[in-house]
């Protein structure tokens, strides 16, 4: 090799060094060349965590990542600041897909993803059932049984559905209008209707023999009935714009000239006929006016036209009607609000909605049960729960309840009550 060749090689090496070295330095500092714009830019990343662990995470149809054996999270770095598609797959589960916008020097996190099975098993719990409800502690199911000759009920624990107890009232051709639970889940108050009129009956699950006569102090004009949260032997209700308390077999007038009330933290929050919000102790004394706040005003306004539900952690609220579901966040960091999560297709109507956890809701639209995330970045992921239970033979919409205590769905269809396997990992 002569001197000229060696010089040429040296020059080439120097040029390559001068070209490659800055790129390597920039690469190590998180800079990349955007070949769409031919500009040098900083990068960001995506952090993904799923429950259960995914089989694979695909980004932009190119980057394949498989979570570790003991880790259900994936972290992908060096992504250009633009929109990137994320596809998460697991055998036997619905795919999860989201488009995320990457910002320089930031990690976009989707860390509470729930993957739902694409084949959920439902077990038969109870036949010949007209309606059902779940106790406040989520441990007991109380179901009305179909019988025209009497009004029959079945009562059992969700953890032991084989051990059922039955109750019967000597009432022919009677329907149940409402079931009200006591806060301690030991009693239910039942509003019934037949040809004679409206009557109320009470069941006490701590007693073997039940009272079979109607409650004399409640009638068709009674409204907003509730048990005293501190004592299930006491019952509050409104009649003729007055709040009454039935206690020790006596009827006591607590507050007069009111529209509505609720019992909260040992106090009564009530609205006067003039629209003023008040707070009293549990016996209606020591009244004070509640100062309005923007948040309280908003919630009260929404309750006029929507049903509202706060998330378990209290950071978010959903409000919905027959056709739409919206998200409202109480976090100051959230710049957007009143986000539409779902719209039903006519003639389907939204009849029930529950929080699955702090990040997901589950609701009923027509005959479909849908689980949806509330993360509205890019797109909102939702899946329709597979109807592996027998289809409804009736024209009415199946009754649906989600029980957070065991993460199971309860469905009443064609007079048969079913429960699903756990839908959350």
C-alpha cells in the first residue's frame, strides 16, 4: 500500500469520524433524525403496563416487545415526537389499540390497561326470577321469584349461592316496584303494588320469622325512604313536604317544608322549599346553611338531567342519560373536561352503568354489556362482553349488575339469573 492510498484511507476515516461521531453523541443524548422532515429532533418514550401481562406489544407495526416473565410492563424509548400506534395482544383476550402522541423528553404512560377475555363463562344461579338486587356490602343477593299466587323471594350470599333461603308474602298478582336496603345490609324494604294499591313490607335477615303485614306508616304518598345508616331499626321518609322518622314504634317529625334530603356522615343535608341547602344533625336540630361551591353547583345541575357516579378514588365522575356517557375530572391537571365516552345507537338505550375500577367503567346499552376505559387520549378502547349466556327470550332488556367485591357480572334474562367468572385479573 503506497503513501497515496494510505492518505486517502486516512482522509476517509477522518471524514467518517467527523460525520458519525456527532451523530453518536446526539444519539446518546436522545436526539434522532426525523427522515420525514430531515431535521434533528429530541425523542420521547412509551411506558405500557397491562393486567394481565400481554403476550406482545407492537408499536407502529415495527417494534415488538414481550413483557418479562415477572413483569407486565414494557418501556420503549427513542420515539420521534409524533403520533404512534400501540397494539397490545394476548391469546384468548381482546386486542387493545391506542394512538398516542409522543412529546420530546417525556414518557407517555398507559399503565392501567385491563385486557378482557374474549370468552367469558357464565354460571346459572337462580331460575324463575323476576328481579334482583345486591346489598350495599355486595355480599348478598335478594331476588323476586315469579308466582302469581304469592309474592316470593330468594336470599343468598354471593360466596355461597347454593345455600338459599326463601320468603313468601300472601299477596296475589303483586309486583315489586322498589327494593331499599339498610346500610348494614341486614334488612330490605319492599315497595309493592297490586289491585288494592301500594304497600310496603320489611324483611330482616337476622330473624327466622318475618313480618307479613304491611307497614302502616308508609303509603303511596311517601317519598325518598331510607334507613338510618346508624340504626337500621329507624326509617326516614318524606310525606307532604315534611321529613319523618319512624323510631321506637313512633312517628317523629324531623324537618318541615323541604324538597329532598340525604343522610351523610351522621348529618342530614336537605333542600328547603325556597331552594336553600341546609345541614342538620340526625334529629333535625342545629341547622346551618351550606355555602355553595362551583363543584357542588355543577353536580346539582348535572343531576337534573343525568345520573352521576363518582369513581372509587373520588377523582373522576361519569354522568349519563339514555343515550350518552360523559367523563368529568376533579383533577386540576386535566385541561379537558366533559369528555364524551360513549353514544348509543338508536333505538338502544343506556340503562345501567358502574365503575369497574378507577380507570374503567362497565355499562349496558340495549342488550349489550360494554367495558370501556376512561383514558380519552387518541381513542377510547371499549369491548363488548361476549354473550355466552343464553339469549333473552323476552322483549325487555336483561337486568345487569356489576359486583366490585368479586369482579363478577350478574345478568337476569328470561327469568334466569346468571353470574360470570371474574372479569378483572
